[in-house]
């Protein structure tokens, strides 16, 4: 059950931040990497509100091939509030992932993890609720700071809050703008970088997240309502 008010969510985030779950070890081959994405109507400005229509998608890529997909529409649980994204979309993204035929080995989320006022952003929270290792991938940090990495593909540089490393910049394409990698539930920073690099091919964005974003936006453009069944490949 996701918290439904800010005080309850803050309490849960403090609890999650204090946990030390067993670290996940990625497989050498056959990695099933999931990605989930939520979008809102075009033209929305500001924090929005409870009940805003939302389109979400979850996909799974096995090595480099699409393996599963689920698309769903729902209503946002709250406005967007910094550090409280779970109130707005937490329940929706959980439903998306649980609707897949089989849980991924690791899940990429457009959200932060330790780079958060209470060190437990949605990427970490979602993994704990699902029992699935997670990695957050965002365009920019929330609170952390650090210099950009070198220009070569695969270059990294740490992002810190004070003296604590909470994530890193990762250059996924030569000379392109780097992404922020957030180690989430049961995933070390080293393995988080490995997962993102492994799932990034022709595009800057990791393939599971890119496909989930594409599916959610297509559903929005098509006015899809309710849920869509799974589609392999």
C-alpha cells in the first residue's frame, strides 16, 4: 500500500533509507531489463493536481530484444511535490510492472534514489515495494552536485550530497549530454552504471526507458483509455 499523504510518505522514506538489503548480482547474459515511464497531457504546466490523467508504460528488453510490454491509463494521486513523486505516480508504476507477464531482473525508473532529501526517492521506493532491483535514470540530479564526466562514451563522474556519493553522471554517447545514474533498491553504483551502459545502444536513453516513453506517448496521442494487453516483441 502506497502512502496517501505527505507525512506518511516521509515516514516511509526514512524507513527505506535506513534499510540495507542484500546486494543484487547481475547475470552475465540473458539480462531482462525493464523500464517504466509515465506522461501527462501535453501543455500541462506547474505541479498539476490529483486526478490528472496519466499514461504509463512498462516494457522488458531481454538483452537487446523487446520481450514484454504493458500500457495503462490512470489518474495521478496528487500534484507533483519535490521529494514526494511517489504520491503522484507510485501506485501507477507499481501496477504497470506487476501487469507484465514476468518481472524483470532489474528495472530502470525515471526517478531518483539516494539523491533525495530523505535518501529514498521513487526509484528506491518502487524496488522495495516490488521486490525488484532498481536503477534510477534522470536528465539531471535533484540535490547532488558534481562535475560532468569526460566526453567519451562510458565516462563517469560522482555526484555527491556533502561527502556522500549518491549517484553519478554517465556519458552514454560520445560528446552527448550525460545522464544521471541513481543506484536504487539492492543495486550498487558500479552495477547501476553497468546496467545502464549495457542497455544503451544507438540512443542516449537506455532502450527499456526509451521504449516505455515511446509507448506511453503513443497511448497519449491515440487517446487510449483503460488498459492494453501485453505485446511481446
